[in-house]
C-alpha cells in the first residue's frame, strides 16, 4: 500500500459524490410528487419482474439524546423518550400506505435501521417496530438485517435483544478513540466500552460487526489517529468504514461548535488517510472501495473477489440491486426507475401522513441516459471494469460514439495510471481503485455539465 502516497492522494483524491445512487440526491426535484411515487409502486405490483425481486427496507430513526458536533445527518436532539412512541405510530401509517399499493407479504432480503440513533428507542418499541414490519413483509432467511448502534446507548443485554429480533449485523459509531478528540466533538465513549460490546456481539453470534471512523476531526493529528488505528486493529471488526470529515458550518449548524483552528490541516488529513490505508491493509483488511474495508473472509470481501459487489444508499452491499422502500422522516428510496425522498422535517412528515398521503416531497424519474450512465458508473465502482459490448447490447448504442467526450477524459486518466483502455473495454487499475470516485465522475453528466457552465461563465 506504500504506493498510495500522500502526493498521489493530494492529486487524485478529489471531492465528489459517493455514488450511492446515480443521479445523486442533490439532483432530486420538487416536481416529483406523491402521484409519481404511487405510479412507481403500482407499476412494481403489476409488473412481472419487479414483484418477483425482493425489497430492501430502510427505516430512519431521527432521535438522539445528545448532539455530536461533526454530524451532518437528519436528527432531532431530545431527552423526551416518549417522542419515539409517537413516531412509531407514523411509521406504521407509512407502512400501511405501502401495503395498500404493493400488496401484503412482499419479500424483504435487506433491512437497515439508521439515524439518528435507532437504539434511542426502548426495547419494547424496537420489538413493536420489528413486529409491525414482519406482519406486513416477508423477511427471508439469510438476509442482511443491520442496525446502527451508538455504543453509549447499549449493553450486552440490549445487543442480545437485537439478536433476538433478527438483526445479524451491527454498525458501531466510534469515529475516534482519542479522549481529547471525543470531548471536542461532544461524543465521549471509552474505548473499553466499545471493546466489551464488540466481544459481546461476537458471543451473541452477529455475522458482521462494522466500525465507523472519521479522520479530519478537531484535535486529531496523524500520530493520534495512528493510536486509534492501532486499537481498531486490535479490536479487529469485520468491516470498517473510514470517512473524511467535511467542515461545512454554513450548512450544518452543529458544526459551528467546532473551532476551525482546532481542525487538522489539509496536508495532515492526507497523511492520516495514507497511513490509514497502510495500517488497515497491513493488518489484513481488504480495501473494498470508497472508504470501506473488510476482513478477507467477510461476505463483502468475498463478493468483491467474485465480482458480485453491489452499491445502494447504504454503500457497498452483497445484495443484488433491488427496490428500496424508505420509511421515516428524510428517508431516500428507490422504486423501479425513480428515486424519492420523504419530508425532511417532522412537522411536514406527520402532517402528510395525517392527511393520508405518502410523505414524499421530492425525487427523480430517471431518463434513459440516467439509467445508462448509472449502469456504467456502478460497473466501474463495483466490478472495476466494463465491457463495451455489454453496454452496446443492453442499450443499443455504440459506446465509444455515445461517450466520445468521456473517452477523451479516460485517456487522460490512463496516462495518469488510473485506468487501462483497450478495444474491449475499461479496466480500473489497482492504483485507480483507490480513486474510483474520480473515474466514475467522468460519466456523471450533471457534474460535467456544471463544470462546462463554470468554464463558460469564466470565459464571458
């Protein structure tokens, strides 16, 4: 991994979308309304192919007891535990609306509870939630059923309860083990507590344990983050998600409590990322791509080796591409050739459901060009290669002609060692895999259009 130097990261690790969807959520429009979403649901129910494919469910639980200053998620900070009981009633209303259009007993192979803090809910509320979901959907054996866990909100008994409810995957939000960094971001959780919980999760038989880490937080240094990585490697979770902190206080109010002078320099962030890549791969982790690492025997690493990797709104997945029902405030879903997002405020979410409406307020109906580019981007990001003939046959185009401008940009990336081009297709190089976001951005029509407009505006 020493080939991925800070110099290379500075040059190629460019800001851009994570491509959990294409087009990305910032391209959604308000013109996509409830009627468009209902039409997509009805088409799934009446279509032969759609209704045979399993569903994925995402449930957003927005509540947190305390504020983490770095957080950019949609959340509600409250000590009032009774709010989650009321929220559960509205989730039930939203599920009832879906069943009305999809029919009962739709097969589900993937469930993710995100937040916020899903474990803000009491044990009884989580049981009610899972009972309600299982009553309306058919959860298949062997599916991926995961929940995000704030280590400060659980003990071994709560983890056992989650296992009893059918969850087989956990994701612990750790971010950093350094006490000074934890205090600076208002998320104090002793390393010993996390170690005990991960050990308990293994005893309870969870199939996969993920740890979320963030580099670039206040008071972090390359040396302090080295110590966190040392502890992570001792802990040896099945998966690791390593994210870069983006300081955008003008967009996210909680970040205004972070002092800009406490943030590491850009060069220090690059060093942290470079050392992280070295540390984790030296410890035996496989770099899956786009911030994700997994042990070689983990299903995610196996899927990558076998060319079965997929990508959805939760990141890389072993589950085949499928429709996603998104439940809860601000949730983003996908049905057929559409994306949709629920209301971002609790007031609007509740009001729409009280009126008997789906809480969908924006989204996108994908064009043929969108769908074609999505297939190209996902092939590059998940398999690392693309055959022109496969795209030509699927979409009845000539790849090199249709993507003439993009081929010119790819030739530049080839000169830089990120891709290899031949008569048959595109291959992302081993080095290029660490910068696959930049390769995918070549085919993002929206980003390319933005750049063209920017260049034009400078000219005039």
